[in-house]
C-alpha cells in the first residue's frame, strides 16, 4: 500500500494541517505503512455484525437547554494572543 | 518538602515533570495540616501527587505535551483535579507525556523523552510516561494518568508500578483533553493496589459535565481489598502467549499466574478469537476520533499562533496547526482524516467499528466462565529510546495486549510481577464491566504474597 503525495496533500487540506516540503516524504512513507497495516481489517467477514460506537452501548445523554455557566469571556480570552473589544482577531477574510 | 526536594534533585535526569507547582504545594500542605488538626481529613489529605499534563488545572500551564498548548494556562479544573483537591491532596506538578497522549514511549513529547528510572537510555512507556517514572522514582506518592490504548498500564508495567484503567465512563472526562472520546479513561498510577483503590474511589462518580459519564454510584473499592481470592476463576488467553511475547517476559507472567493458583484461584485457558484485530481496529477508531477532537486547536482562541504573516485565513489555520503539532500527532490526524473521508468510510471506519464489536463480544463471552482475565501487559520490557521511532507500526504493536480492554470498555490494570535484565515486567488483569473492586482485590492479594511492588530503582533510593 503506497499513498501518493497528491493524496496526502488532499488530506492536509481537509484537515487544515500544513505539512512542510521537508516532511512530505516521511509522511507519505509512514502513512502508507499505517494504512497498509490497518488493511488487515478487510480480512474478516463482518457482514452480519452491528458496528459498535459505545463500549457500554449507552445512549447519548442529553441535558436541558438552559444556561448553566457564568460569562467568563475575559478570563477565557486571556489565553488568546489577539483580542479586541471581546472579539478574537484573525487575518482579514473579506476585502 | 521531601518530595519537592526529590524532584529538584532527580528530575533533571528523568524529565518526568513539565511544570512543578511548588508554591501551590506548600499552601496545600498548610491547608492539609489544618484539616488534619481539625479532624476533617480524608484518607488522601496531605498526600503529594502529580497530574498528567492532560488534566486542565486552574491557573497552571496545561500543555498536553504539545507545542500547541505550551502557552496555555487553564482557566478551570478538570473534574479529576477538583475531586482530588477536595479530598485534600497536595499537587506537586504536572507530568510529561506523549504529545496529546499519542505514543507508547513518551518520545513524542514536545518537552523531550522521559528516562526510565530503572535504566537510563530506556523508555518509561507512554503515554503517561512522566507519571509512571515519577511514581517509580518516588518523586511523588502517586500520579494520575489516562489510558486510551494502554497509556496507564503499559508505562506502569515498564516502570514496575501499579496502574488501573477503570470501566469506560467511571471517571469524568471533563477537563481531560480529549484524544479518542469513546476510549479515553483516567486512572491512578501508584506503588500498590491499595493506593490505587484509595485514589480511584475518589476519582470515580457521575458528572453532569461529561455526557458519557456512567450514571451510577461510584464503586466501593477499599473495603473489598482484604477478601481472599480463593475459588476465583482466572482466564488466561492462550493467544496472549504467542510468538510476539518475549520468552523471559512470558516466564515472569507464568510465575505470577502460579502465585494466583497458590492463593486458591483456578486458571482456565481461554481464546480471544479476534484479538489480533484489536491493534488495526484501534488505529482506525482512535485516529478518526482524534482528527475530530483536535480540530478545535486553531491557534486563534488559545494555543500556538504562527509568527509567519499571512492574509489568508485558511493558510493561517494550516500554519498554526502545522507548526503547533508534532509529527506523530500529524500522522494520527491525517490517518483519521483518511479513514473518515468519502470513499473510505465504510471500508475502514465502519469496518473497524464492526471489528470492535467482535473483539468486545469475545471478552463478554469469556466473562461468562471466568471472573478475571490475566496475561502480560506488554510484549517486552522497556526498550531503548530511539529504537522504535522509525516505524510507527512497530511502536503501535506495543499495545497489542492492552488495546482490547479499551475497545470493549473493560476495567484493566497492570501490577509488577518480576524483572528481565533489571527491567520490570507487568502482569495485566482485565475484569468484567464495573468490576474494578474485583481487579483491585486480586491485585492486592497478590501484593500481600509478593514483594515486586516494593522494589525501588537503585539510583533513586
């Protein structure tokens, strides 16, 4: 199993993850080995098996749609590097 | 003070801690003294512990072993942290770990590898490698860890200590930085099963803030430790003793099993037919969940933000993440993205979830006839730093005996059971859902009859 560099570039785009030119060969090699390894899964017949998403088969618990947390945005935004008037700053996206 | 001094003296060589919290520790020690004097102390009041740096700790740097969170100071406490603080523990610091808990050797940490206290140049296991090394070298009395595919049990085995991963949902995941949400569980790393029981009892319990928290009363663990195990049936999976298991490791585990027989347990050979699928199934399910969980790290609201100027938002995200994450984390995100992408979802992700069912059903079937399952924790003792970093698949195969319990959500633990070439060997015990009490009881009874858990690395006496 060998993945093509173009396939890795597509994945990087989907994952919003930059892989530098100097890293690409290593990523192609190791990801190909990983995918080759997990391909063993194809050897077992699972046509009659229900997929398992939760180890105790518990349903997702939902909570009432009520406000339970206090507003602490100043505290939380202390971890952001660029904030103005309570807003996070990012590169300009609209001309 | 004793432990803070030991950390200062020894941690330059071990690299087990990312952050130490000296001032907080001294304040908590004073508070513990006052609490003991006033007669309101718990069993854990005044006990000095360390938290794996995956647990958000209020006003303390919480890095998850990553450059991405090197600048992150948590604005809140994880439930595990607040529960233990309420019991009166003293926090000494935050321990080193594989980046985002992705690794089996602690070598993927942004803060560098951790040394095995038993032999310099050898890994302590991972991902909770800093916690394991710190407990083994007696730099703290106990530490917390997390276990997604073996990350408590494998380092416990490689450093000669005791570690337990409870049933999925027992311990709240709130404030525990998520890797693979359907597999992650927190637990203690300690010197003895008795210590593990004391910590785990406090860590467990329903939490409204974790939507996967098991809505059941916390288990009573300390009380059952003293019960003899006479009459217990222990299943021994024959396919855990295959060619992949080091012969000396196998011999140490067989000797431990014979000790359980002396204590009155019956051994029964079993076969977990689909266990060989557990590593491939895990390396689809866990990266898939990780690729989703780690999408929250964008470098904007918190975390690493690139220095390189860009006026393109997409490129900005890609750089923040590309520079903030290390190589193994990138591989897992890309693997997860691959198995979830259009055209591959059914062949990989859905197929892995079906294999997960087969693996889980094997365990459930086995537990109709046996009370516990026992076998090796790892295929070999600790290996050398750098030995397995070139081939991710070889590294993944370290977790061949531990991953099954995560996929099935079962409680499992590792206890020390001998040495090979002066390196510790671990015995793994796996229990039915919710039977942490039985695991700890068996482990405690074994530790009453043996002294492997009392051995100290010579350089740290």
